[in-house]
């Protein structure tokens, strides 16, 4: 594919337009799953071991995850890179759409527009920078942005 | 998959987390390609005929596209539904990420944050409602929002 011809959308979809890659990023971001086994056993969608292994390699190659060096007998820990952290608006855009249009995920029609959460998403990205990049940003006042977003996207129709 | 367990993000990724589906939606939205042949021959990524046919069926089944009834010998015209129009923030989130992180698609580091364009995206969705749903919203003042977004996401590194 000619990335220049395809433009920015095509270029991003080329590396991120894959169901399992998006779900792995979601679980790293919102569940803080940093190890292969946690990602495998915690997967709500039941990702297969070989698919998870393949997608972790691809996400590392694409520069969205960094794989920590593991000492002999230890498990490798994955961290988000800055490019990986900046996938959060994409993940949240999927969540906004899902809240509005998928039965069972939210009260239909009750979800706010996509522009309403940019401050919260920016704060959550700062939180991820502390957690994954060792940034020294102080923790935000007024609760954990990631938890607030998680509440939005994980609660089901009967909640809240 | 248990959609309730997976939450709003998983539910949306389930139906939209596919490279070709996202690219077809992009071409319907930004290129106004409404017919099978236009989507096939215009595809920057060179979508295969059988893949395009499959994804069009899936997008119709998922309620994101409506397939017009075609008279004998005429081609069927596709229109976005409201659910399809509301994928625009997802498409734009991919574009924002691509502008920032894919070489050749934009000046690195120069892309504004994802929250900066919510008004423009909302206006572009109104424009799509006129075009695809027959809404009677008057055309927006100050240029075409879809064209403005397209300029953002399609220009290459050397432009602008």
C-alpha cells in the first residue's frame, strides 16, 4: 500500500485497524494488564494464545508497545509507548459509538457526543504516561481519569 | 462473545474493528463513493472485489449502510445510516493518530490534539445527514466541513 496515497486515515487503519490489536490495547490501557498471561486469561473476548502472541509482536514492531527485557525465568512486561498512549482517543471513539449503538452497553440515545470528553481523555493520557513511561506528572486532582472513562465504557445498560 | 461482558469498546470493535470496513466507510464519507464500482476502482488500498462485496453486506447487516433498491439493470446505491454517520469520530481519531505517528502523512508533532476538532466533526456529520439521510439542515456557513477534514487527513507531508 502507498501510505502517502492512502493518507493519514489509511495509514493508521493499516497498523491499528484490527480487532485483536485494538482489544489488546484496551486491556493494557484500562485493565493495566502488562504480562502475556494476564492479557490471555483476563480477555473478555477469549483471545487465543497464538493470536495474542502475534498481536503483541506486531504492536511492538509498530512502536505502540515496548517489551521489557526479562531476566532468565522471568516474564516480560509490556509498556505503552507515547504512540500507544495516543491510541486512547481511538479506543474512546469506539466506546462512544458502542455506548450509543450497541444494545446492552448503554441506554440508547443517552450517550453524550464525542467532543465532550477531550479533557478527560487528555488527563487519562497523562495518567498513562506516569504509569508506562515513568513521567513525573503529579496524579490529577479529582479522581482517576482512567477509572472515570472505564466506568463510562464498561458499565452495562442496567447500571448507573 | 458476551457483549455485556466486553463493554462498549469491545462491542464497537466487534463490528467496526476491521481494516476494510473502516476504509470503505472512509471512502463513502470523504469521497462520496456510493456505488460498488466506484468503491472498487477508487480504492487507494486496492480492495479486492470479493472483500468489498463481503464488507458491504456486513456493513448493511450491522446497520451502518443502507442499500438502495435498484431497478432491473441499475446499480444499487449505498447510503450511510445515522449509525454509519456516527462512525465519523472514529475515522477522524484514526486520522489524528496517523497524522501524528505515520511518516509521510503529516509533519510529526504538528498535529493538534484530538479534542480540537469536535465542532468541525459535528458539522461534518450534519453535512452527511443532508447528503445521505435527506435531512433538511441548511448547508453550513464558512465552507464545507467534510472538505476541511479531508484536507487535514489526506494531505501529505509536503503540503500546506
